[in-house]
């Protein structure tokens, strides 16, 4: 899952164990059923500009 997340440069990724389901609305997680899903979220890189 991590390799796919990095290869696609996705901002979010969901890993679902067996017997887990998620409901998305407009790309946002609104409900989940079963064991807890694994959510990967890419942090925005911060850059510093010289003053």
C-alpha cells in the first residue's frame, strides 16, 4: 500500500483490512464499518524563502 501511495503521488490512501468497508462522499471519509481502516495522508512540504 505504501509503495502504491508513493508511486501515484496520491494525497490520501486507504488500506482496508478484511471485513472493513468505508463510505466516501466527495472524496471524504464519512463512515466506516468493521475493523479500523488505515489512512495515509501526505503532508504538504513547507519551504522557507530567504528574506
